[in-house]
C-alpha cells in the first residue's frame, strides 16, 4: 500500500514550491486506494486516445467510444471486433484506431501481456510496451504512472508537465535540461507524484 504521509513528508522537506502545491491540491488522485484491480487494458487505450490531445478532448473521445461499446471500460474482446472506420466515427484518427484494434487483438490472444509487466524493471516495461503498435515512450510512461502506479517516473517529453515546471520554477529563468533535472532530483524517488502537481499547475493556467 502507498504511504501518502511518507511521500508528503519527503516532498515537503525537499521542495518548498511543491509543499505549497500539496497544500493547494491535496493528495494525488492516482494514489487513492483502489477498491479493485485496475483494468490495465482500459488504462493503456485511454493513454493512446490521449496522445497529443487536451484532457477535455480526450475525455470526450473516450466517452463516445464507451457509448459505442455500451460500457464504462475498455476490454479487448469488445474492441477486437470493431472496424477501424467505426472507431474513426468516434473522432479517433486512423492511426489511433488501427493501434487500438491491433492491441486488442494481441491482448485477446495473450491476456496477461500487460499484467506480466508488474514484475519487470522500468526499461523492460518500456521495451515491451513500445513493441505494440502506436505505443511510444510517452504512452508507456503514462501507463507506468497511472496503471502500474510506479512512483518514480518522469516524462520530459510531456508538454503539460514541462509547462507546469516552467510556471512553478522558471517564470523568470531559462528552462534548461540541467535545470529541470536539478528540480526533479528533489522529488526522487517520487517523481510521478511531483509530475502530477505540475499537471495541476498547467491545467489551472
């Protein structure tokens, strides 16, 4: 079980800016206790849909697809039978629609493909996920954070995350790779948590 009090104590001690944001936004939603095992396939498909889209637009497309399926979560057996053009009618691109169908087929044939990742190291998880059509490093990192609940993931390629860092730490300073690494080093081993607060800042702005 995740010990939020220990995480909070560590972050407040090491980063005064983050201490303020913790008071403002409270405990990250992805750290809340889960009443049941997460649907890893749903989480992965949600991340694919969200690629290069705002949170609001991605939510709209997901809701359309849920309505099409008559469900509140994605499962391989339902998506594997839907034609790419039908998926596109929900507003998804051809590339995303094709990726979703491809992944649904793989998971139908190998149901433990995603659950097996929980026992693997970070690099192996990235390598395994990026073998799937349409899954790049960003999508794999989002899966690590929000599906596998890994606490020390940082995705420097995420525009919203970098926007939050810029607003919080570098409004009047140049944003360099070295400077970002210095900031996020304060969050270790909880960079996923620090990242969540940066997204809150970016969305609020």
